């Protein structure tokens, strides 16, 4: 989040605009705040490669807290703002944070977690009072420090955690080169060219800033001197209003956001001028083909897709033209060397799904967890995986089918539920859907769908039957749910990733094995 490049030339220009409140932080203000916080951290003894943690909802102070870490040589861990105090404490302890930064809104959760975090030396609250002890108000704590850079500026880096959709969150740490913060990492140069970032761009960020994709996108936008509009929370109609109001040029979304915008009334969708848009990027979850087709028809061929885990094992991408020629793809691999392997580690034939293994584009480890690091690698350490499943077509385009953890084995047949989920979400009565395996004493597992209905649609046997019949019209019977349950809202992270494990575990109870 390094703002120093543009602090003089763009001093009075907004760097950040909060979407709802309209609060503005200029480049001069952002630079001064980052520097004062960096001085405070140094004065408190934090040195290069130390760790700080940030636990906040999207707000006007978030980016400066990341920026101070970025220019102090620190690893800064942005934590999911929806976690419980126990989950928060786990990550604070696991990342060995010496400092916790939080907001007033998250104060109660943070204080409860701190009871179990003895290594935290002090805390900063960005918009609330100090407590006379270990919690300091950010502005009060930094006001005596200079607004100029610290003398030993060094590049810092985000150390983020996997979302925990397949188990306990894992800290993903990469080597931190010793270089000045104004010098970009090669990956940022690569993304800047791929997504056509430029000076003077206007970037709309609709997703939580604790997640890796918004982190990287906003970081790159700030480094290009952009105006960054930060949504406190995604709202589909408000998102369209913001594009028109600020003449937004670039943005990054997730497929559920596409789906929610497409379900707005036609008068709303057509009632906003979106002609300023240049590049829209999406990732985080596979996008249903029908949804992507409708978005390209609506917005034009400006939609770019990519696939890449937070671990940075590899990276694939495609533009709208490539996607339309290979519907459903997540692109060609541009970073890392991909190998699609079966359970015996043999190469899969073209078009046959297998686990995706990469000779990694960038080295990584799970922080202080050599066993999890080893589990993600081949025995010789030459390749790594996060358990994603997919295949490559004859033209070299990659398609995702699922995560290996959620593969359903029913009667000896491997079923990847993503395809059924992608279909269900297109039904006009469905707002969100999860598909996974549940116990079946005869088959081992059977396919279950759990659905969040659109407002005003009543759950019940008739609706369940309608959805199951809809699936059988489009999918082979073995891929279709044998039953449908309903939930008021599915546990989907604000980043767009479905917390499917929470749903699935209800049906497996306390069984020690997921295999019957």
C-alpha cells in the first residue's frame, strides 16, 4: 500500500473515498499517517520481519495501517473481520503478532481474544478511545512522530491466512526481499500489465480488505496513483451507482456479486451509465457459465478472469475473448508449471480431472507449520498443491471442477459438486447454493443441496422437487441432488468463498471418517 510515490504530485487528490460515508483521505494525508505509524512501530521496538495483525471492517484507516507495515519491512496479517474471539486469538498467536490494530466496532471481540494472546505487546484502536493501558488510540499514539519516512524504510509484505474452508486457517509466508518499498515486486509489474492499470485510474473495491485479492488490487491501484473507492459492504445497486458517480475504470469482483447484480430488476440494471469501465477482474470462486455469459453481454468484453491461490503456487488468466472461445475456463497458466495428477501421482489425460500440482511460481511456507507445508508438497518438494481439482483442454486452457476435499464418492463414482452448484444458482428462485456429499449406507455418499432462496420464495417439498427436476434437465442423474434443504442464508464469506465445511459437517455429525 505504498503511497510515497505520489504523495507530492497528488497531495490534494483523494487516495481513498469511503463509499457510504464519503470520507476522503488524500495522498498527503495517507503519506503522513503511514509515516507516523511506521515511526511509532520502530519506537516500540518492531524491526524488519516482525509481525503485526489488523482486525477491522472496511474503513478509512485500513489502508494506512497496511501501508505502515509495507514501508517498515514488517509482515502484516489482515484478519477476517467476521471471526469469533477464539478464532481471532488463534491467528494472532499463530502469526506471532507483537501488535494488534483494531476498530471500535471490533473492540469487544478483540478484547476477548487478547485474554489468550500473551505475546501482544500493545494495541491500537483506529477510531475509539484508549484504555489507559495496553490499548492506545491511533492518532494520540502517533501525533508526536514526524510525517516524514523512517530512516530505514524497507519493503514489508502481507502474510495472510487461508480462509479455513477446508480446515484450520494457515498463515502463508513468502520470503521478503530486502529492498526499498517504492520498488515493486515482479508480480505487481506482471499484474499491472495484465489488468491494464494506469495512472489516473479510478478503482472501485467492493470486497473485504482483509482478503488477498482486494489487498493486491488496492495495493496496485495506490501504487498507480488511483482514486480508490472502498465499499463498506457490497450492495449490488449501490455498486452500479458508484460506477456512474465516480466514473470508475477498474474493479475486481467475485461471481456471487455478478449473480446479485444480474438479479436486479432490468430497469435498475439499465438505469446507470457504466461506459467508463475499462477492466473488470474476477476470481475467488468458479463462475457459472451462464452468469459469465450474461455479464459479458451486459458490460461488453472487458471482463478478465484469473485463478490463483493465496499460496501463490501458480496463476492462470483469460480475457473475455479467450473465455468465450473456451467457456468455463479460468485461463491459461501464465505463472508456475502445472501438472494435473491422479491419486497415484500419474499424469491425467487431456480433459480428465485430477489434482492440480504446481512447480511453484513463488516459494511459500505455512508459517511455523512444517507438517502442513510438507502435506502440500510432493515428497521431493518439487511441487505443491492446495487440493484444487481440474483439467486442461487440448488448447491448454485450465478448468476447475472442485476442491478435492469436497469431492463426492457415490457408488464408486467421483462427483465434483461445483457443476451442480453452478447450475442451481441460475434458477430464478435460488439466491445461493451449496452441494456436497452426505452419508448413505449403501452408496457411501449421496448428493445433497442446501439452498438459499430468493426473497419471497417459500421453502418446502414443492420447491425442493422443482429444483431437483431442474437439475435432472441439465445434468446426469448421478450429479443431481437426491434431496434439497433450505437455509435463510448460506455461510459464504464476504470474499465470495462458500464456507461449505460448516454445512457439510452438520450432516456427518461426530463421525471420525467421511468414508463409509
